[in-house]
C-alpha cells in the first residue's frame, strides 16, 4: 500500500508518537538538569547524539507532515494560519504567565519589586511570547545555583524554528499562487530540494568532524516530513519495510558516523510507518487528548525547579517525578486551554475571511 492510502482520517498513532517523543526529550533533559555527563545517557554514549535529539527530530518530522497536509488539503491559507496560531500561542502564553509571573518570582533571589522592575523579565516574556527573532533563556535571579545555571526554559529554543517553518511553508504556497495548477508539482520539487540542501550542509560538517547548527537538522526533518506528504502517492508503507528500517538503524549502530547518515535517511519514513502500521488498542490513545505540547513547554522549568529544591535528587527520581508533574500539567493545559482554542479555529478563520473579502470588495468599488 501507498502512504496516501493510510494518510486519510484520524485513525493513526500521531498523538501517541508525539507524546512519546516529548517524553524522550524530558528524559534526556533529566541528565542535563542534574549536571550529569552526557555519557550517562546510553544513546549519546553509543551513537554520539542524545535520545532528546531523536525525540526532537520525531516531533519535527510529524509536524512537517501534518502541517503540510493542513495547508495542501485545505487549500485555505487563512484557515491554515489560524490553525497554527491557535495550536501554538494560547498554551504558550498561559505557560509564560504561570512560569514568569508566578513560579519565577517564588524562586528568584531578588526582591519581588526588583524582579518585576527588571527589563530582563519583560524582555524574556516578550521574546518568548512572540517567538519572532529568537527567545531569551534567563530570568533575573532565577536558577543561579543549579547545574544548568540561569536556564529557565531551554526547550523553547525550537519554537521559533517551528514557527518560521510554518511561515516559510505559507510563503512557498503564496509564491506559487501565480500558477495554482502547478502548485503541488512545484512543491514536490521545492520541498525535497530544500531538504537535500540542508542535509548536505549537516552531513558535510558531521563527516568532517566540524560543528553544525542543531536547528538545521530540525529544519531538515520538518522538510523531510513535508516532502513525504506531497509525495505520499509514491511512498510505499508495509510492515516488512518497518522491520527493514529498524534493522538498518540497528546494523549501522556500530559506527557513529555511519549511523548518523542512515538515521538521517531512515528516521522520517520510520516515523510514518510507526504512525500508520501498528494498530489495535494503542489507537485508543487518541481519545485521551494531545498532551505532547504541554509536556514539551512545561517539563524544563519543572525539572529545573526540582533540581533547585532537591539538589541531591537521583536521575531516576528526576525522571519519574518530572514526568508525573509535567504530564499532569499538560493534561490540564490541553483540557482547559489548547483543546478549547483549537475548537475556535473555524470561527476565527471564517470571520477573518469575511473581513478580508469585505476589504477586497471595498477596494474593487473604489477602483471602479
């Protein structure tokens, strides 16, 4: 069967896989927030990069696939933008209010007045709330005695990257509006070529032992997921291919460089096989809710707070306690904020379209 035959409806494992990926990031960060060497993590010691990086890549692959599907299937730029805005910003803004103006003041070494009067406090909130032009990592007087000194919510570094990819995808879609009949065909060329250019940059640095920008591999994974969607009618999906992809990764794991090359090639199709091939009772996870975003944006400050309050905490205790607290908060965030915000995307898109069409009608009347 082809991927296009699977990629219909909502009967899949996207919600479960994204939740698992967010949890892997949490578990990987548990090592860092306790100041333990990266080698304590099996994957880093064996493969040269962490379980958390793999989790991030999984999130970007699924995001690229789903976001591109949202734009291409709907063919409605306004609906696409509102869906993206309401998925990211309501939960993010509530998290920032709670952590910057409730949690951080309780932990800062500064007097309350000085904390709220500091330009750094408001710059942190503004940058992280907009996600445009990067974020800020530190709040005044907060987490100055923990191993990751001053880092308040390090997980947010990927959020501007994600938002930029939403905008770039929209820009590509608009740019190709001059030839709407050829839009999909053009995207089938532009997206894979962009992905290939990025992975060439990453592999060049990796194979020569040089440093590379971690954002590049995330953008590559997003574009890889996007490319698989626009080529979904040509992509085979089968249980034997799932086994083959897993086998390729295992066989390549004896060499870090070889593994990275195989990993870059195989992760995105592997993720989509895991999304669509396993079925049965695990699909019931879809009925519980999408907690991955809440886990991702809350886990880091939760872990830093635990490291601050309990400096002698073990790795196992950090993993378990931060997972329980973060998932509990994520459930509340989904039920009270995220799910309700997403439920309004149709209304916002319709209202915006009406205003936009009214504006065009007035401009046309003036021109006439």
